[in-house]
């Protein structure tokens, strides 16, 4: 069976290496399900992998990108319940350790990587989950309950930040979010942030001190951080003793100097979160929390732009410019 797909066979700029055409569709091997993909979301890790950032030599001659997607199971492999055929699912980590991801009409993934998608959640919304939702949940809850605590979410309008605000609010926290422009403030506000700080126009540490009423300025219990190195100076000013910084990115300052004694003096926990290497129990907890919130109708999904598979180059370029506020989704079917 033929399928339409996007792929690259060498690393580089999207316009130079991404191709769209037909190829043989995969089949479901034992323990796998074959999903007819309706939509796929793009993550920074997808574009970085395509560019070759930090990558080893490519072990596969051809790669179909994208870890996340949503669609309908059309076939199950040996050992699986045939009743799953016809099930709507959202997919996570489709291309982890494998050559073929969700930027195609069909993808075969381990059965656990295809999670039931409630009927009231669209495929485009389901394609937003995966990496962002699981990362957000882990950052917020890896170090215990946030009930009654103050959580700072940096980059509150980003894909992870959007879900982190919502998970923290569901957990009973007061949430402060930072943004860099009004368009982003609207997204963070819609996600439920109690307070929003424009980091370009306001003194973040000063505003946090005002919001929390902290005399020493240390009013934050947890920080969910999109830019560890760039934000570290401010984090040290606002983090409470025995507070936690859970960071999932540090692009602007990829090799930050670590201020050992200031962090030690706070008895701080610095947690680095990378969804692709999270343990099985962490995955299970994050998936369950995401599923519970979805079924309760308590997760909002911020889609910033939609492209068809034929325009995947434009979709990748839109993510890389950073100008689109919200998740970039590619519709496949």
C-alpha cells in the first residue's frame, strides 16, 4: 500500500532537505498498531533533529519526521486486541529510536504510544499533546504536589508553557507566567495564569516580589523553565529555600555556568526534564494526568497555525522563526 509522506535523507535546512511524495506504507509488527494519521504537531526537537543539532551520524537512510500526531488505528500487530481497530488516538514519541514518524498518512508505533483520544477532542488538538503535555506535567509534578504553592512558568505562551500553566492550576497552585509581548499574554491568560509579567517591559524579580508579598523577593516554590541559562540569575532571586527549578530547554545559553553555592545555599533542586529519556513510571503518570484532564474537558489547546503536508517546509520554517504564537499543526488527511 502506498502512502503520502514527508521525509529527508540528509540533514539541513527545511527548504533544502524536506521532500514530499509517495512511499510504501508501514505495517504493524508484533506489539504495534498502524495509525492513519490525520494531524501531526511539530516540536523544536523535530526541527533540531532535521538540522542535525547534537546528532550522531544518521543510522537510517531516510527519516519521516515528527514525534507527535493523532489519527485512527487501522491495523493491530500480533498479540494485540483487534478491538483497538477504529480507535481514535493521540501519538507520542513516534520517531524515538525509529526512522518513521507522524509526517505521513500512516505510522506504525508501539501500542502504548497510541493513547485513546476522547471523541470531543479533535485530531488537530490531539496532535498538540505528546512532547509538550508530557513535558509540562513532569516539570510541574515531578517533585510532588503544588497545592497552595506558587509556580512560575517562564515562556507561558509556548507549547509546554501553555500546558504547564493548566496543570499547575489543576494542581491548586498560584501561577505566574512570563511572556515577551501582548499576543503571548493573551495565551497565558487564557490558559489560566493568575499573574502575567512582560519580561521585556517589567522587572521580573521585582514584580514577583510584589505579587507574592515576599520581603526577601523569594516568593516562588517551583519554576518551570524554558530558558535555564538565560533565566538563572532571575531564578536565584525569586526561588524560595528548598525550591525547585524544572527546566526543559536552554537554547540561548546552552552551556551556562552553574552557581553552586547560591543554589546550595537555597538547598535548591535543579531538575532537567527531557521527555525522551523519562522513565516508564514518569511516562505513565504524565499520560494518565493528560488523559484525565482531557476527559474532564479541562485542557485547552493553543493552535497557532495550520499547514497541509504539502506545505511542511513552510511549517518547519514557521516554527524556527519563533514568530507564531501557539502550536504549529500539519494536517495529513
